[in-house]
C-alpha cells in the first residue's frame, strides 16, 4: 500500500494509454510524457492521484491474499530438514497465490480502472465515483453484484503470467549477473535483477492487461456487452489498432 502511494500516478497514465486507442481513429496519447502533460493541463494536479483509494484497497485485498497463500504453501512444502521447494514448485505456488489473490481483488481492480479512466470521458458520460466504497455501492446498485467480478478470468490469467514471468526472470537474471563476475550476492545484484525482471514481466503481461482493462471498463450497448471475452478484445485491438498496440 505504501508503494501504491508512489506509483499511483504511473498506474493512472498506464491505464489511460491502454484505453486511448479504443474506438478512436487517432491514439489520444502519443507517449507517457504526452499523457502526463495532457492530464495535468486538462484535469489539474490533483487528478494524477485519481483512484488512489481503489489502488490502496486493491493492494489490501490482492497482495495480502497473494503473499499469504504463497507463504503458507511455501512453508508446508518445505521439507523437515529445511530444504525449500524446487523452482517449478515455487512457480506453481506463485501462480496459485497470484490467481487466488486476483480473484479476491477483482472488485477493487474494476473500481480502479473506472476511476482512473473517468477523466478522459465527456462530462455527461463520467461515472463520478468519489472513492472506492462509493464505486462499490454504485456499481452493485446500478449493474449488479456480478459486475464487480467482470474481467475476472483475464485478471487471473494476468496474475498467473506475472507471477510465473516474475519469478523465472528474477532467478535467471540474478544468476546471469552473478556468473558475469561483476556482481556479488548483495543489494546491487538484487536491484539490477529486479529491474530486469520488472521489464520482462511487464512486456509479458501487457496484452492480457489490456484485455482485462477494456473488459472491466466497457459499457453495455443496447443491452449487450461491448466485448465478448478477452480473446475478442485482443483480436479487435490487433485488427483496428495494430499489433504493437498490445
């Protein structure tokens, strides 16, 4: 939750950029810096922390569940002599914890995406949620309780991809840096391995993230959902916005 306070503006920019090509002939934002400048100019300085309450609530549910399950399973699968689970088992534990946490945190994910995307809509189309609890109440009242778990499958799929890619790339990067002879097993090595892992994980999970986000932000058109499923989103993005829009 402390980390969210720092990265919330980046999350806002990411969400806006992933939605910027939706239904538009020209992408709304060209780069991250263009997005930041446009948001500050049109919506004010405070707008970069829009959705902070949803971001904090998401971490309180998703990350608590994910780390809790991972720790419990890790301890149960550690042998009596202290030998930890092997790499494959660690990956499976990570994916289990991540997907379960994602299911628990999906309602807050829906709130976060809607709150951070609200400012890009015309005034008459904005949802106007004041905080995460207001969003939960309004969505449940207007669209039904099941809407809170809209996009649950791609959210869980993203969590599986993130946890698998994160764990594998971190371990591999750390070993590569140690083998290079320029690093020892200390803070700098861990920091550099984490940076590499973060880059790999982000690249691997971005297409699933876009599918998840557009499903959770979609509106009903003539009583029908705008997107059928995650695969339909990806196909539509590639067809109308180009492969690299993913």
